[in-house]
C-alpha cells in the first residue's frame, strides 16, 4: 500500500507527545514477545481477557497495518475496587499492552500506572494495584531462556 503510516523513531521521552505512555523495546519478534508476556501473565495468575490482532483486522478490510497486537488483561481483585470507586475507570480497565513492529524493532507500549491513577484521582491504596505492569513487562522483556 502506498500510504504507509510514519515510523516511530527513537525512545520516548517526557518531551514526546505521548508522556502518559511507556514504550519498551523487546529483543524478540512480535509473536515471541506476545508468547513471553502471556506466559508470564498465566504464570502470575493474571487474567488474559483477549488478544486482538489489529493487523489481521486491517487485512480483513483490505488495508495494511504493521504487526500490531493488543493484549487486554488484568486482575479482577485489583481492578474491581478501582471501578467501584471510579466507574469511568472501566474505560481504561482492564489494562492493555500494545505489542507492535517498528520497522523491524518490536515495541511494547502501555499507559503508565501514574497517568491512570491521576486520570481517576485514585487513592494510593487503589493505585498500588496498577504498578505490576512495569515489573511484568520488565521481566518478560529481559534476556533469559
């Protein structure tokens, strides 16, 4: 297709237009990264609600898209009290990870726990349940067998 989306270049910084998001590099292909993430989620007892292959959906309507997969996951024990206190948090929960190809580099992006907590003015005790996404992605993206 002639009209491709511009490529994401470099690392995200606080000067970037997306300061509420973290983007991490993965040393593996998109499919391998998804396997590592979902295996670790399963190992930790995290519920994977669905995985959406956005490239396949685009192809289904005759359009092209870089390899892009959205993983929707969470822990109902942590998310339910948040949505009970702030019902509109249900628009952002369950949590989401976007695994995508950037011209041969695999990236993993997500909304920062701090941004989510600030958006809904969550108490520290409620916000604490959101922080696991950082260690989850760090562990899944670390080089190890």
